[in-house]
């Protein structure tokens, strides 16, 4: 797959234009982002991803078009876990409703940049060391088992060392100041909680990328497709956040489905590593077969979840979404409590 500098530039330009349009048009006047508005934008980003898939399919070939679709669907599915953590972060930092869209908009932009760095590193490792797929395979298999076992586990709010470091060493205000990320207090510049929560969203996503990026490299080795799939998944993820309560609360077996997908890709990577480093004949899983498996797994996950909740509605109250919502209430304003007020500083 030969991707010219012009195609890269146009792609990055379109993605940047989408963020600027979102920032200027949608977020020009901070407001509560309702489900209907979120639904329209989710559909718009899905259509955008499908248009991009059609471009790749026609310009580079059906094989690469299928690789992008498989990668995008996988990344979008795996990124749902991000949403649960975002809910707790928003509550922990007591983000006002009207600022949540801006937090996700800028936080996701930061996440895409950080993921881009990981993609470059991963692509370089794969090109130099064929055995890298053995490492990716083992890591994904471990992750799949962890996801299966940790269904409904509470997110770790203490895991973001960078945010804790900034809180400790950079003057920080405990109060929001509208859309400002810094304010002047007693002649001294302070960062606001808005800056901290944006930093938390962007950098916490990097932890999730450590399993999702190896997963997509199991579906395509093309850095261009890996980056595009991640970008489209994260851009659509922002709007999906505001639909979480209505759409995901009843998908009680989501973690199981994602674990199965990760396990499947881990096995696929292991076969590819064997094929590239030994003379052993191994089964070859085509991208069409991978795409079919991923879609079927997601469909079965949704159908079985909805059927189980219909038979026993109380199961929805025990789902990961319900559990995370409860934890979000428990952690409300927790992050702000670690920031000393001005009186205590003086």
C-alpha cells in the first residue's frame, strides 16, 4: 500500500478541519449536549468513516478497504471502555454539564496525537522485528483474559501520574472559570480544573491504546489505516459519551464480547508471527474472515444482552454501565479535593 505525502496531508487536513468545525460551530457556545444532538453527530461520524472506507476500497483495493473497516469497528468497540472511565473522570472533577463537550473535544484531540506516536513506534517495531507479533499476541491474550475476568471492575482514578504531578507542582485553582484553562489569582497564573480534566482524558486514553493499537495491527500492518481507524473511532466516541445511558446500559455482556474479539486477534497474530519467523504451515485468516467474525461477535453480544435483560430487567442494574454510574456518584468532586484552596496555600 503506497500512501503518498499528499494523501497523508489531505487526510490530516480533513481531520483537523473536522475538529475546528466542531470547536467553532458546535462548541462556540458551551451548552448541555443533548441525546438528540449527540445522535446526529454519531451518525455523521459513522457516515464519514464509511465514506473513507469507500475511498480506501476504490483507491487502494478491496483488501485494504476491509482492513480499515475491521480496524475501525474493533477500535470503536474497544473504545467503549474509555467511556466508562470518562464518566468517572467527569464526576471526579465535577465538570459542569455545559463544559463536558469541550473537555471531550480537546481531550480526544490530545489522545489522537498521543496514539499517533504509539502507532509510529509500533509500525517501526513490526518492520524491524518479525517477532514483535509474538509480543503483541501474548499481550492481547493477557488483556482478553483480564477483560473477561474484570467485568464491572471500578476504574482506577489514582493511575494517572501525570495529572497528580501537575496538581502537585503547578499552581492550580479549585474553581472553574468558564472555558478558561488558566486564570490569574493574586497576580499569579493558575491552571483551572478544566485544564486538569482535559489532560486526564487525553492521557488516560493512552492506557487503553496499549491494547487497542496492538489489536488493530493484528488486522492491518498499514500505519495509515491504523491511524485513520483510531482517529475515526475516537472522533465518534466523543458524541457516543452523551448516549451512554440510553444505549449501553442494557448491553450487559459487552466485556465478554470484547474479550472474545481480543482473543481472536491474539490467535491471528500468533499464526502470523509463526508464519513470518518459521517454516511451519499455519492457518491463514483472511481480513474478510476477521471482519465477519468481529461483526458476528458484536451482533451476538448485543442480541444476547438485550434478550437477557428483557427476560430479567434487574440484570441491567448489575451491568457495567450501572456499576460505573454508581461509582461516578461516589467519586463526585474527588479529584478537586486533592487541590489545596488558596487559604491553605497562604
